[in-house]
């Protein structure tokens, strides 16, 4: 049995977990929402690093063969340190600059992300590597993560925030928008409604699931269930072998996770 440990500051990483479930239908997935400390976007890199070490240690104690940091902000702050502390594969994620640069026709790409991600050295290095001649316009989005955590995916306040954050990018000529935070895919239909069909929206969830598959094959070895997963990828129904933990309130977390995950979730309290 392959066990994958996945964590985020809150429920946003469920957008990544959906892709992982599709690509590894038979794996056991353990999801950990650090709800007591959400949002990460305005916290210091040191604080997030300490949280990430604690959460990863817990997931490995539960038997995780690999860890997915389903959070751009935590990847920027803690991926290097987690790889130093733990020997299993640690898969991080970052805004999809490379595919967006390939997709843009106007030569302007907008990035919606947390302040923590946008101000990180990792993001600067990503731009240095992939932006080329493309104009990358960034926009921090304070408050948007909280709207998703509250389950407000379509309300007036959420719409106002998205309008406010996308307007400067569109007026600069962006025809491609990067969702650089794992909470934002849950707002994709509202974002689409606001920016219109002419704008390409990209996120990283599917690429992370593919990268996880590759790393499992290379480093964990060919467990029989994993081979099966990969053969059937995309064709098999989910096994529902998922465990959900929260560092916050279990009832509240169960409610919002059930909505976003699409079936009943009984979140357990992180010990
Ligand atoms: N979902 C996270 C990300 O991808 C973190 C959001 C937050 O807690 O600020 O960046």
C-alpha cells in the first residue's frame, strides 16, 4: 500500500489532492489542513518552516512514503528545509510560470498568489529562469484564502476581491492568469466569469500529481499497487481510502472539506 501525505495551510490543497486521487486511485491519501494557522500568506518564512516540519513529521509517523506540499507559500518557505530533514520524496509546488509563458499571446502574464509566495527568493528564481521576454505582472490577494476557508466560493465579497485583484492585471494586457495558490482553483469558475473566456487560466495541481508519480517510481520503487495505479490512471474510480486531519476545529473543517472534496469528510483532530 502506497501512502501519500499531503498538507496545506488549510483546505486549498484539496484542489491538488483531487488530481493525486485521479492519478493514484489505489493509494492511501492522508490530508492535513493546518487550519489553526491559516493563512500562511502573511506569516514569516521561519514560522511556516517550523509548521511544515511538524506536519511532515506527523505524516511520516502515519506511514507516508512521500510528502506533497500542496501549498505554494509553504513550498517557497520550507521545501529546502524539509528535504534536508526528511529522506522520503518531498514534492513541492510553485506558480505555473513556464506553461503560462508558453501560452500567452499578448506577452503579458498575470500571477495571483499570496504575498509570501510573491516575495520569496524561490519565486524570483522562477521568473529569472522562465519569464524570458514575457512581462509578468504579480498581484498579492489578501483575504481570498479566508473566503475559500469560509466556503464562500460565489458570494459578493469574494467577487469584489477577485474583481479588485484581476482588474490591474487585465488592464496591463494579461491574457493568461496563473492561479499561484492552491485555494484559488476552487474560485476558478468565479474568476472565469469575471475575466471572460478570452483569458487562459493555469494552475499546477495536475503537474504536481504527475511529478509525484514519477518520483514514486524512481525513488520508492515499484510497489505492485503503484504499478496498477499508473496503468489505470484516469480510468479507475477512487478507492475512497483517504484520511483527513485538521489542526483546527473538526466540525468546521469537516463541513468545508466535504463541500470542496465532494463527498462526506470526517476530519480528525491533529494530535
Ligand atoms: N494554499 C496556499 C498556497 O498555495 C496557502 C495560502 C495561505 O495560507 O495563505 O499558497
